[in-house]
């Protein structure tokens, strides 16, 4: 075998391995995202009576009181916030350190943060008070502008849980080190009290975190072909996204519903022609959707339309045909969750809710 043939063979093997690894990675991402729809740590909405779901007024009160004003940064009040992310930063969702250099400083003053921003297990955001415009704006590592004050924010909660007290302490020490490099002071919330509050917030979020799924099975026991699923999905404006599911997107670019393979295998453009599935699941991510109760009504209609087109039947988790009574129970559960979130000043589908339930 010539050197050219050996080289071509090596290239071919490398390409095949690359494709295999990429497909494995896509399936791994998909299963991590949608596997939770079928393996909740919370009770199934269908089997939890609506009258048991009431707003926990004591928990809401504890959340509101958990971070007293005495432990919050006495941050500069001047300046307007025009950046969407900066507007979301809040002591009830973030640990915020405020650093005000003696002289305007650029993003390079935060080199330590840029180097360690992924070490805390939660999202880190930086906002700066623009020295020229006097407005708060998002700061990234290569921002070319100068700022008179910085807010370094560590998100307290997401779907993986609450930030730990140890990570909060690490973040606090990092903020202190940056301030020391700038020869200025830093205003910091109390770590222990913030950690306790984060646990309360996580407890609340876990209680309202609901993913509702309507399953569709072929009526005559045949498999559903990938091409037929894609055709019908496109007919109802669902588009295949990188996560391996078909999504119906609202006017703000957010997902209303997602249609996925019941066994969690991701859909991929290049395999639709060979793919046959036993069933589908239409999902509603309750806390991430605006007006989820109305959204569920639309979801039921869409599920019926999809089922009719695909000659399928809507069933529950036990593959029993879904009754009107079951649909009513699910709707009542969603309405209770929506009301509970509103009472706690976390509106379902809002940008803040999407942060907490990410």
C-alpha cells in the first residue's frame, strides 16, 4: 500500500470517528435536556390534586425577608440601566459585589474574574457604569470602554440547584482581590445569609418546576417515520432545533412547545429518512412559558392536530388514552403553579424566570 493510500485511509478513519463522536455528543446533550421531562424529582401533575397546591405564604414571606437590606450592597444609585441583562440583576437572584475604582477602569481590570468566571457552577455577569454615557451596560472581557463602577454578579439558583456557601465565599474573595488590585474598596453582601436565602429560593423553584408532556402513540401499532413527523411538524410551524427536538417559537424567539421522541433519541436532519419511532411527546416547560395555562390549552389543540395527521392517539404516562378529566386536572395544576409564581413576583415566561429555570 502506497503512502498516499495510507494517508487517505487515515483521513477517512478520522472523518468517520469525527462524525460518530459528534452524533454521540448530540444525543448526550439531548438526553440531558429532555430526560428530565420523564424523570422528575417532583410529583407528576396528573396525579397531584389541584386542591393540594396552594401558594406557600410562609415560604414567600421567608423569601422576601431572607435578604434584609442591611446585608445588601450600598451600591451607587446614579446611572440608568439600558442593558437587558443588567436590568435583571437583583439581590433576590444574584450575589452582587460592587467595585468603584478611584479612576475609570476598563474590562482588563477584571482579568482575575475573566480567568475564573466558570469556576463557580453558576452564571457570572458583569455590568459597568459607562464613564461617558452614565448608563449601566454589560461588560465582557474585550469591552473597549471605561467604567466608573462595576457590578460582579453570581446567580444564586438554576435548575441544577442553589449555589453553595463555599462558592459564594470564593466569589467574595475574588471580588476582594480585584478591589485590592485597584486600590479601592468593595461592597459585599453577607455570604451566610445569602446562602441561606439561595436554599429557600431553590426550594421554591423546585416546587413549581413542572414539565408537562402529552404523549402520542400510533393508533394501529405501526411506527412513525421521521419524514412524516418532520412534514407534519413543519405544517404546524415546528422547526427542528440543534437540541434534537422540534420547537414552536413565539414572537420573542422563545419556545412555546417542543416535540421530541418519546424514548429521548434526538431527531437529526440527516437521519430522518431512516428513523422510525414508537411515540412522540409534546412538552410544555411551565415556568419558562408566558401564560402557561393558556399555553396548555393551545398545546392540547396542537397535540390533537398532530395526532390526527399522524394517525396517533394522545395518551398519559401509562399509555392510557388521555381523558377530559385528566386534561382538566393538569390544567388546574398549571394554573396553580402560575399563580404561585406570580404571588412570589416571579412571572412565568419572564426573562428572570428563564434565568432561574435554565
